[in-house]
């Protein structure tokens, strides 16, 4: 058995039957994928809530290549590259566009799965292709952005290709016509200062550091719940009672709510169950205070979901991937339609 506590940032004590570190994609041809397995980057969006009976595959592929084209750059980054460091490297070379996604923890390979996003920008905007290992054919395959079926914190890698495709590298198309994206909340104050990409990046880093604890100091997995998308009718009903509730346009019939705001309004900031707590500075973050258990975490998730449902009639889904005995698990606290 191999200890997993140090391989995921929430740091619950757990073990796996086998651990394989992949430094070259051809190693994937040697793995028995008929047995339970899970893919792991830096473990910043995965929590092991049980001992895992299968193989944990830690993706450590490295390499970044930049191809300059007429109106853009094609940046090819291997799955094991650190996402934040990639952004900094590109900015140093004068390649701007990803700065709103700075300091999102994790690897390049994990980014498309979640379609990571922050401060008005989503990864999908930049993806030209995703390369991966097709488990069935044992071949390397390229998927276009359209084939990735990106949605809000969603992609084909969570659905049709889940369990049968291993991302090995990502091709990013970054335009030379840079325009800052400053429409989202805390960045709006920069609108009149004509900031550089570096200044936007530094602002994003400062905002994230003020809200999110450093996992090396206080174990956490970042934003724990997805921002729920609800109908305009439900928003209108809620606004009658909560006039200052923040909302974000999705389409003509739906709006997005801020999960952290909902949890805080439910009175749960700082709430504690055993060694698991709602972070006192940002209700969207759950922390392991060093002695937390999987049972306490599951109880906390269900309690938050139930309290938010009772107050707002809104369902919260956890954004963080939870790994159980032999597969991913999804927790939904008791709610009534």
C-alpha cells in the first residue's frame, strides 16, 4: 500500500494499492486499465475519502513549446506542467491572456477536465486541442476544442471520455491582440488604470491569496462547491428576500449565483465538524485543520448542502473530485423537491 496523504492538498489520511508516476506517455501502455484507477496531477482538486483499492496514476509529463504564428501563439504544454508557473513563464515572454487564471492550483492536464475559470475567463476560450491517450485503442489522439464539449466547470472528460482517455498535453491558442478582462467584481477598479497583463496578474494573485489559504499551511482543496446556475424566475423570487444577492448572467433564461455567498448567508462561515471547517475568510473553502477525517468531511458537505437548500431552495454540487474505495463518489445532502 502507498500513502496518499501527501499527494492531495486536503491531506486526509488514505492509501492506494499501487502508485505509478508517468514521465512518458508510453508508460500508459503498460498499465492494466481493466482494474480500478484514478488520474492525479498535483492533487489540488481531488480528495481521497477512503483507501483506494486500485492504481493511482500520477501524471508527471513535462515540456512547453511555443510556436509563433501570424496573429497568435500556439503554446503546447505537457500534462504535468504546473498551471500557474506556465502563466508566469508566458508573461515573461510577452505572451498575455491567461493572467485571470493565475494561481489556480494544479497541472495543465487537469485544467481541461474542469474547464478551469476565474474572474470572467475560462480555459475553453484558449484551447486549440487536447492530446490524450485513448485507453481502448492504446493510441495518442487529438481532440479539437469543439470535441471537448466544454461547459461551466465541465467537459467531455467528465462524461463520455471519463475513464477511457488520459490527457497528455494541451495546445493553447493565445491571440496577439491582448485585451484585459476586467469585468469581474474585484478587477473592475483596474478599468481606468489601463493595466498591463502583469498588473492584472498581480491583482488576481493578491485577490486569491486574500481569500484562499495556502494548502501548505492549512490543508484545503480551493473552491469546494460550484456556483449554482438557476432560472431567472428563481432569481426573481430570491431577490424579493435577498435584494443584495450577487448574480451573474449565463443566458437569457438562467443566472449564476455565488456559492460562497449562499453558504455565508446560511451562517456557516467558520462552522466546524470535528477537524473540518468552513474557512473563516471565505465560505466557499473547506479546510482540514490537521486532524480531519473523511466521515467529518462528508458530514460537512451534506450539512452545507442541506442548510443552503432550506434557506434558498438551491442545490449545491461539490466541485472537488472525491475518490472512494474504487471510484469517484458524488455527495448530495438531503434535499426535497
